[in-house]
C-alpha cells in the first residue's frame, strides 16, 4: 500500500516500513544544469547528502561539487553563488573568476594571434585570381607547369621549404627531405625538385613521408617529380601535387643535394618562405616580399569576378557585364 502526501511518499510492503522518500522539486524558474549534468535522483531520509552531492542531482542539493558541472557553465555557477553567498563573498568570487576565466581561453587566443594573416587571406582565394594578381603586381609568371597536378582533389596553402635532388646510382635515403619534415613547422609546404630527365617516373614522396608531414602539421607537398602511395595520402587527407603517380622508389636513382635554397619547380623559381597555393587548377607561387601587394590585388580581382558573374546572370550578356566590371 502506498500513500502520497505532498512531496513525501511512504512505502509499506509485508509489514515492513521503509524510510520516507523525498522527491525534491525544482522551483519554477530555477536554472538547470546542462544536459551533461546527471538528472535529479530520489534521496532517502538519513542517506548521506555528501554522497548524493558527488552525483550532483541538481543545483539545490548540498554540498555542490563543481566538477560535475560543464567547464563553461559559469552562468550556472554564478546563479548558485548569488543564491547562497553574501554580496561581499559573491563579489570576491566574481573577481577571482574574472582573473581565472581568461586563462581558460588563453591558449586559443594565442593560437589565433599567432596565425599568419597573409596565409589566412591567400587560403580563401582561388589560384586563378592569385595568378592574375601576380601577373599585374610582379610582372612575372607565378603559375607552375600544367604537368604538376593534385594527386587527389584538394587545396593547399603555406610557406615553402625546398629540396633539390640530382640523379645518382647511390642508394641513399632522402635525408634532407626527411630532416625538413622532422623539423617542419605547421603551415610549411615541402617543395621537392628532381632535376633529371626521368623525374616524372620517380616517386619523390609517399605514404611514410606523408604520415610524418601530417604529424608535424605541414600544409602539403609539391614536387617536380612523381609520387606514390596515392590512396594512403588521400586517406590521411594530406595535399600533394606532383607530375604523376608511379610506384617507383628514389633509392638508387636520385639523391638530395641541397635544402632551403632557391629551386625551379614547374618552371617557376621558388624561394624558401614564398607562399605556395594549390587547388584543382594547379599551383602558384607568390614571392614572399610581394605577398601583401599580391594578396590585396587578388582579393580585389575575386570581388570583381563575383560581381561580374552576378551581372552576367542579370544582364544575360558576358560582354555587357565585363564592360561594366572590367574583369574577364
């Protein structure tokens, strides 16, 4: 037989009485914890409130264990503080939180502040716009040969670190390339040049080098040579641009002879620190000392192109639209 009396429920069975069970109501308007906080539990009279507090049934239970609340639930914490503490104590705790809370996000803030703003700008642009901007600002070719294509559809943007290799029958590992990978910084683009007539048929890069590059946070690799382990590179989503896909090894065919020196890759000179941008159209190289000028011009060109396409749709005439925007 069970009897209900308000919020108190008493259970009797076979002549044995159990302690009253209190179901603590949640007052209207009470702030609840986030979904990650455990729901309210029934608490028997005489049970340890401390034990229940560790499960954090809800904010009305005492003592409150802050560890059971989500890290970002400061609104919940402040609500409880104001409900339970004097104004002076609450003010003191608020001051402590004001000092402590910025520290919770300081790593993210530092990371954002350290980001290369120029790279961030180029990463949002198409290689076509950047190539046109290089033509206008630098007055020299910035796009690599059509032979250098993405191994799979992808995009990369970063700063160049370079390696040059020459034909050789010595069976040596690509020590300089491996060194640049192992010491690489996030955002680096490894540019590998095999200076020989059969470069397209020799793989300068593969799955192991891709794994190391991914672990170090490199932005991608571009090579005037072949590449292998294409499926592995695609699975790890590491951007690679190469002359082709071949299964061959460079051992006994090429040896590294220099690193972080200017190289000619895809008929374009690449200096260490130059910005390398690649997408489905190919690869462009932006000289590091003209990067800001090229970026500004490329952004202007992209904005004009977007406006031109809108006008083409509106006017149904390419000639009228391009005459208005001066962009083709």
